[in-house]
C-alpha cells in the first residue's frame, strides 16, 4: 500500500509538522514493531524523528538580575519540581506559580507532563505559556507524539489534537546554556494499548547561570508503566550521561520518578503486586512503604544515587507523599479502567476501606551532587493546590532551597 505524504521542508518551529492527518492510520497498529515495519511509518520516519529529536528553547526573562521576596538568602537557589498533569488546569497552575508564597520565589522549575497541541489542554503550548506568563526562560523536549487524545476521560474531550506532542521542560529566571535532552528506553510498548504514542521519555538538561554560581539542572520523568528495575536502569542512564558532561558542575535532578513500589509494566503484575501488599498488611504498606519507597521496593534506584555521590535524604521531605488516590475519584478510576480489569476495583475498595478509601504515594524527588540545603530551610511538599476548577494536578509540587 502506498501513501501520499506532504511534509514541510522547512518548519517555522522544530515542533511544527504535517503529521496530524496520518495519526488515525498510524494508530491502527497494535505494536511499535509492526508500525515500524509499515511503509507509512518508513515514509514518515524522518519527520517523526525530527519532531521528537528537538529541544525547543526561548528566553522570556529580563536581562536584569532578579530577586524574589521570600527567598532564604541571596546565595540560595529555590527549585520547584512539579508534574503538572498535562497542564489541564493551566490558568490555575500559572496563578499558583505566580502567587503562592513558596512557588513564586522559584528560580528554576523542573516540570514534567506538559502538552503542546493536545485537545485535552486546548491545544496550548503549555511550557511556553507558563514561561511567558512568568517571565522565565524555558526549554521543552517533546517525548511523545500522541496519535489519539489520551487515556480515560481524555479520550472524550472536544476537538482534535493539532500537534499531538507531550514532554518535559526546564524553566529558569536566569540563562539556560548547553541545553539538550537524554532519551530513555520505554518500560512498555507505547503502541500496545488504548493510548497510542510514538517516542520515549526524555530528560531535559541545562546549565543555569544563577548569580550564586553555575549549576546543572535535570528535569526527569521516569516511566510509570515499568518495573522497579527499569526505573533504576533509566536513572542509571541519566547518571552515566551526566558523568560525561563538561564542564563539571554541581547538579540538581528533580521530577516525577514514579517510585510507586510497583512493577507496572503489565496490568497483571500490578494486580499481583497489590495482592502481595494486601498480604503484607494494608496499614503497614500505607504507613511504611508508599511514603518510603527508598526503604525497600525502590531501594536499588536510591542506592545507585548514593553510590554515584548524589544526596537525596537531606533534599526531600522524607515520608511526605506527593500523589493521593481516592476510591471515589471517578476520573482516576476511568483512567485506570483503560488498563486494569473492572473486577479489580471492588478489591481495591475493600482493601482501603479502613483507610477511608484513600492512600498516598511518594513519587516526586530531588537528588543533587555538589549542593546542600540552604541554612534554615526545609524541603517542602506543597499540598492541596486547587482553585474553583478543582485540584491543579494529581501531583503535589516539591520545593527545595539549596546552596552550591
């Protein structure tokens, strides 16, 4: 079968493309392997790789040295890492970043899960809109080319995807230098399921010229649908890459590391893992494992960090969870229903009955080398961020004041 394909020879932006008319045809494939072998993909491949291979950077910060009310000290750097759940509550997210006493003083934002040209977020360029609104510089790496609207309730939103891009970003009030991305292997086939995507997670790396000194920042999102070992492997690849970079600089890594304690590569593994945790005692797991994944289930990842000289214990609010599940959340259950069988939900409800139908997990982290917490400042988890439209994200942001 042959296809007639029109592609731009010169795009106004590296993220502009004419792939959208082919999304439906690409989405018919059930595996990346069969898709890659198709004549359609072979013709589109140069354009797909071009779009997914760029880091887009723009500067919206003023040239003057900036100061922020609420900063711990002039030599301190304030960093916020936040999974903003696509940017679905973008106006509220921007207001929080502008006005919240802790967030508004951020020098650098390590953001994960940002859309560009997705119907579920009104086809906004989320990273750019946040940066422009805050007067910050930004770098955005597209990770996935989404071939449909998304999973769960996202599939029913009005409109169509214009660009279908989703990725991670770094924002800074100061210059971003030597910006690039590190591609990470997938934990599962992104074409094998209801949500069809091309690409893989990419960590965004940049050197930041802060008045306190230059340091390297990494916005990192590890795979959710993966094993504990796979998340360790992804982290190891990032650390290997950082060891090769010059010049040598202090490093801050932050983001959503999906340290759920689960092997979530397949639904059956998660179901068996949940049964194991029930056998361990729901109260025990809720108190001692979900808030402390570094103690046992995800210990390989955290031991790797310390073996490489990265600190995390002093840079995080240990035991303070960043994602909260409620059995009564219909939207979350709909999303989960795309992945696990419906018969699992009564079991989940029963297991959490004594805990008011809720449990929380610690998924978001900082790690650093050559940095220490600022004197008199404690790492923070900012909970209960909401506005009239509801919670701003399914994750809580984490905040760190540090010195080089």
